[in-house]
C-alpha cells in the first residue's frame, strides 16, 4: 500500500472503532492471524490469541447490549473512554513502519474516532426517544453491517471504506436530527407550548 492508502486505512479503522471498537480490533486481528493481511509491527499484537479471544467475547457482549434501548446509550457513554483511544492507536499503528506511534497520527485517529462515536451515540440517544424497539434494533444491526462491511472494504479499498463510513454516519446524524425536531414538535403540540415543527 502507498502512504496515502495507509493513511486512509488508519482513518477508516479509527472511524470504525468509533462505532464498534471490539469488532474492529477482532477483525484486524483475525485478518492478521489468518494471513489475509500483513499487519504493521504495532498492530501485530491484535493477532495474538489473548487479544482475539478477549475482543471476540466483548464483540458478542456488545452485539447483545447494543440491541437494548437505554442500555445502548449507557454502553455508548461508558465506551467514550475506550473507542477514542482505540481509534487513535489503530491509526498510529497503521502508519508506523517501525512500531513507534506518531503523535500527529494519534491525534488524527482520536479525532476521527470521536466524530463517529459522537454521531453514533447522539443518533442512538434520539432513536431511544421512540417507544418501540424496532428502530433501535434496525439502527444497531445497521451499525453491525456497516462495521463488518467497512472493515472488509478497508483492507482492499481504504479510501472507499473511509468515505462510506463517514457518509453513512453523517446521513444517520441528519436523520436523527430530523427525528429529534419532530419529537420536540410533537411534545410542544401536546403541551400547547409552541407551533408544530414543519
């Protein structure tokens, strides 16, 4: 891969970690373990049996927890402390040919991971305002699919993967904003405190 492709791959992995950190680490480690991907030195730790096992179990736990309205928002809040540093590490490790992590790469990865995490958490918080669980399950399964598809695409076409992840998350944020406006408008109509939102 060229330096530009490695840069896009690092940012794509950071973006994915902002959505599903455990699944992203597990996918990278599995690809390295099976020989599908030649991992940079700093990322080789993800292919160890211990990291693969831990990330795999946590991926399954997150898969279940993320489907429960309310629990998913608590999970997102708790994982703010994890997803951003993981994104920073993945970007810096991808761009490191010798295992030393660059401060600027760590900062770039942290920024991208924080952006996708904030979009995910904000969108899910708005969706949780809906009383039925179907929208929550749909959003969660969509995030699962985006993470798996984005990860597979990142290894072969990192620029496409980065574009896809950011475009889908931005679209989800716009939809959440639209839902929030209509929920607020409905509440105002119910209490008689304001006009309907168009």
